[in-house]
C-alpha cells in the first residue's frame, strides 16, 4: 500500500478528493439537504436575490436567525431595479430539521425509452424532515430564485446529480470497450490487430460535436430530457473508447511477451482468460488514472450541450442549463447570483478531478519513491 501512503501525503490530491466527496454527498442527499422541491414555484417570487438572514426583530431585540416573507414589487423606472416588498410583521424562524410533507429519500429510478414507464430500482425511505428550513411564511433562498420563482440552491443540488454522474456513466460504457478491444488487438496481432485498429482510426476521425447535433435532430421528440441525454451519452461513449483502445493495445504488445504470460500459454490457458486475468490487470494503473482524468470531459460536455440546447432541458435542472441564463445580458448584470454558483461548481469539480488524477498518477508511478 505504498501508493496509498504517497497519495495521502499529496495535499492537492487530498483537497480534490475531499471536495469531490463533499459534492457527491450533497447531490446524493439533495432530497434531504435542499429546502424546497426544484420544480415548485414561489408566488410573486421570481428573480429574488439571496435571502437576508436577520438576528434581531424590528424592535432590535435578539430573537435568533429568522427571515421575512419577501416578494417582488414594482420596478424602479429610473434604475430598472425591482423593489422588494418585505413583510416585517411576520418573522419566520430558521430551524434545523423542520417538519415537511412526507417524501422519499434515496429513491432511485431508471429512465427507459418512451414506450415504457420509469422503472423504480429502489423506493427509498419515507421521511418528513429537511436539513434546514423555516417555520413560517418566509422562504429561505440561499442563492435566490430563478425567473420562474424556483429556489436556485435546490435546483443546483438536484442538477448536480446529472452533471456529476454523467461522467461515471460515460466511463462505465467506454472504458470496458476500450480495454477489451485494445487487449484483443494487442494480444492476437496480425489481421485482427489491423482490422480493429483501422476501425479505431475511423472512429477517431468522427467529429463529436457534429455527431451530437445530428443525434439531437433525429431523436424522437417524445423522449424526456433525461432519456434524450442518456441516449446521447451512450452513443458518444461507444465512439469514445478508441483512444483508450490504442493505448491499451500498445501496453499489451509489451506485456504479452513477459514470462508470466508465456507460462500461462505453456500450461494451455485460454487466450481470453489470459487477456482478462493476466494482461489487462497489468494496465490497471493507467486505466485508473485515465478514468479519473476522463470524467471532467463528460461533465464539461454535458454543460456545453445543455447550454446550447442539446442536453437536459428546462424544467429539469442541470448545471449546464442553469448556466444558459448567462446568454441573457440583463440577468448576467442584474442577477449574477444565478450564474456564478453553477459556473464555480463546474470549475471546482473539473479542477478536483484533475488534482486527484495527477495525485493518482504520481502515487501509482512505479518509479516514484
């Protein structure tokens, strides 16, 4: 376990790992952490700024953390700002674990083609508590509300489920293909190697963005945004294994000549058994590092596709389509709290994966001391 000790001594890798664990923990527990349903609309609550938390009432008496009911009022014709109407007569205390309507925690559903309903994999647990909230008419909007009056903090948490897990889905599809095809090509060589490598070269010449645009045009309109993007990720993952396959092939060419592989052949072991049990495990170091560094590309791809209208669409949240508000100059200037949180989360996630990947590369390097 020398690699583990080396990894623990890398402060940047630890920072990346802790940040990712925190992000994944928050999005998995979004049902409990988010104070509101990401689809629920607050009446007269569109484009509210982050809620101000008060500690003293209107008589300047200390009463603990609380908020007041806030709605959008008239627009100032000179400045263009919308004046907030705050009802100071109705303080709403902030509480940990307040009671709410019953809901399912950790429920897991699998999106299926439109002719089938969503399949429930795990029904979850029924609870009626949230991590935090108010006990009055006032709402706590930590990051404000969007143009429909939906809580932005809740939508960011739920949107992170798509943005963070899309990379894991991508590598689960593309990496086994790349490992298997590259292992077969490198082990058998000859005509099999030539055919498979020509196929890889053809796939590598396909421009991804144009393929995605074409796929978005031919997919049936009855698909939900989650089903649409899942299909796009699956299809693009089937062409994304080509680069990995070439690297694995090169490693297998060198490994197959080593003594332990020759010994396995001498005792009559099956070729596919040798590839799976003896050769591919020797490439595990590269595969782990490559997988860690490949996940950010899927996250960025989801953000870009949702931003340009090819991925997850409203009202379903994702970090990419939350960033689509940045195309509106007035929102960018007057409501910057809607833009910077999802942008910062994407940057921190990609940076954390890169820091962790670099740390794994250094700790797993056999030449490192």
